[in-house]
């Protein structure tokens, strides 16, 4: 278990992965309890470390008599303070107590290497928050984009999957096909990346901030090269018979789970069902990969599902047409490893780092 100081229990000890483990990283992540998270996989770690955004540590937590846990760590160095370590969508564990045990082991390793803070985003439920707080963690702003989400069962045959999704989604998919909307899987070429980014720009205008186009292109191309990601584009013929791009998406996968990462459509409502048809093709891709679950990556929390003022209300209604249940996770938490450094970071450092990143790099800090 984990004390407020972050000391690891003797039965769980963290160490840096050896070369063989690094070479087989995704397989180790997929063997974690819960089937692994793409956010801790090889492609994601490499993308986030490109251009010096982060440093990475690949950590193995050995547990007495049980399978080890692979933990992907993204770290940033802060002058005079040391590093802070982030465990994207982690760490894994069979239940909340085992998650905290794993986190304790990683915290001990992080402290030994001079880190001043550990940031976790475990896939445990809200009922684990009391135990997490009791272990010394403090609530913080999430980084991974799905603190609440919807998981679609994509196991079995394609026909089985289609029968399981909601009636509204099935009807929209059928209508889209009847109306001539065609969804294709395309390579992450410069042209296709530019097309998808253009859709994201149109969707984001006045609603949310995008990173630079180069970041998305590197993200999509890195995942594709690792056979861990796919771009999807939806077109519809106009009155002159010319194909017009109406929607696009990118999805990624690791082990038994796939995740919907980026998606956008034209604002003009001339292609009813395009987004449903697009997501259905993503689900077909997930099923063909042998995935068991497809994460639609983001929804309003379950207690605000009908709140029309929530910024994800419309997105949530769309995603719930595939599967109605919203899954809430515990949240994001920081554990101080050096109290004085953590206090400075919370009071001033974090805010300053974000402002400088936006002003100098024109890019979000996290």
C-alpha cells in the first residue's frame, strides 16, 4: 500500500525496464491488468518525447508471486526543482489497492531519481478517490482526455457488433450508406494528414485550441508506422458527381483495446449520418484487429449526461447512440515527493510554465 510519503511496499518494487523489455514494450503493456492502455504504449511515449516535449522512462514494477506491471512514464524537468513524472492513464492494477501499491513503487523510484512530484490518472472508479486521497494524493487537472468515457463492446463477429450498438446509430449508418457516404481507411500521407487537420480546424474554430499541424502529423504517422493507428475519411458526391470530404477521424490501438483519438466533420449539415458511418468504420477496424473494447474517448460525467450546458453534451449524445453507459474514472492526482518543490510548483511554477509554453512555443504545456 501507499503511505502519504509514497514509500513502496516490499512486495512491489519499481525498476527501469531492460533492453529486452523495452523492445517488447507494447506486449508488456497489453499484459497489464485491464488489457493495457495505448497511452502508455511505445508509439505514444515516442510522440510525446519528440521535439523535446518530454523525457520518457519505461518502468517495470515487479510484484512478489504475480505478473509485473509495465508503466509508461512521461517526465518534464523543471529548473531547480527536478522532474515531475506523469503516468498516462495509469498505473494499472487489479483494483484500487493494487493500483496504489504500484504507484507507491513508482513513487519510490521517482524520488530516488530526484523527481519532486508524481502525477497519476488511474482507471479506477470514483469510489477509489477516498483511498487515493488517504495515500497523500491531491486532485489536479487531467491530461489524458477521457476522465469519463464510453466503451463499446467490439468482440465477436461484425454482425454481432452491429446488433449491439444502439438503434439510432444503426439507422444513421444505414441512411449514410443509402445517401452515398463512403468511408475509407487511408495512409497517413502529407495530403491525408492535411485534409484531416483541416477538418479539425473547422470544428475547433471558436470552440477549443489545437496544437500545431506538425504535432498531429507526427502523431498520426508515428502510430501508423507502428501499425497502431489509422486515419479514416468520409466523402460524399456533390451534385456534379465530385467527391467532397465531409468527415474524418483517427483511431489508435494497443492490445485488446482501441481508442478514438481525433475526429471532425464539416459544419454544413448536408451529410446526415457521416459521423456515425465514420465511427462504424473505426469500430470495424477495431473488430478486425481483434480488439474487445473500443474507447470513444471522452463524454460528460455520468451525473451530467442530460446537462445541455456541459461542453461535451452534444458529443456525449452522439457517442451514447453506440453504447449508453458512461464510465467515470477517479480523476487525476498529484503526489508530492519533495514538499517544498511541490508547493512552489503548485503556487507559481505550473502557471508560469503553461504561459511560457503558449507564448514561446505556441503550444499547450501538457
